[in-house]
C-alpha cells in the first residue's frame, strides 16, 4: 500500500518530534482517519522526503516523529520557466497542475493583449496562493519534492525583458528551426499565449528579445494543453523523459 505523501512547509529534521500543519492534519485525521503507528511521507520543498511516524492523532492535532531522510530523484535536470498568459478559471488551474506534474521549475502568469482575465492587484496574492496550492497538490501526487515557484502576475514585455535562459521559445504556428536541431540548453524560457493567442506584434516583440518561434504541429492547441505538449517534448529531448 502506498504511503500517503504530504507537503508541510515547516522545518523537517531527522529524529525530531513535530506537530503537523493544519492542512496535513485535516487529511490525516479527518479524510484518511489514520492512527498512531501509521506512516506518512512529508516534504517541505528542500528537495528531500521524510519518512514520518504518527505518534498521536487527534481531531485537530497530530504529533509525529521524523524517522528517516530520503533522497528524491524526481526533479527534471532541465530548468524550464513558463510564461503562461492567464486564462479563465479552471483552464489556468489545469495548466498549473499539469506543468507541475511535468517538472516545470517556475510559472510566470502574464497579461497580454488578448488576455480576457482582469485580475486587480488586491486579488493577485489570493490567486497566487490558490495556484500554489494546486502546484503543491500536484507535487504530492507526482512524487516531486520541490514545488515550482509561481511569480506574481506581470505584463508580457516585462517578463520578456527579464529572461536570460539558455534557450528562449515562443509557441507560434511558424517555426524556422526544428527543436531537435537546436543546441541542448540547461534552461528554457517558454512563452505560451492566452485563449485568443498572441498577436503578431507580441510574437515579433518576443523575437526581438531573443525568443525563437516553436510550433508543436499542424493542430491548434488550447492554452492549457500547450504547456503539457511542450514540456513533454523538451524533457524528451533534454530532460528525463525517455
């Protein structure tokens, strides 16, 4: 039986007794109805896992002892930062979830000309927290030990100007050079347009900042599907997908 796996942001040290965070308590005591003597696996983003023994389980508090530090090898060797133009509701949630499962290191939500989402500054922190939780849940499921960083939303050109990756790509229907012919990079910045796509001016702007157009075939993909296809291809060529 698979040991349940949870993200707990507190400091985790082999041999220490701890109180689990409220989110983990809810899963352990209420959803799974676990008991003292049961084991869980914890991770806090430091790149390791911790085999943990439950010592006391109450409705609102759970005590545990961290028994063993475990090395995790589930992070992609290819660093990918996705500039994802914000889409509506569940589409953006899906893009965050699946990009995390595919090993993305950073997700940068972007505003572009055809972006239909209006996200006032006073709501941005709450939305980032929501996306972070989606990413954490995807890490718990997929075996990753380091949740991706999720930036505060920014304007498209601001993000373009900040990128210094070894390879910079913008998804576009026309590509001048096949991806497999490009020099293997250690890092990639990948720009993905919104539901209505990037304008020609925005694609040209990306090119002016050193981005190369990349097509993923003759079919038009939805904005939440594109990062899955692109990350699969990138990790197949230069990461850990075989």
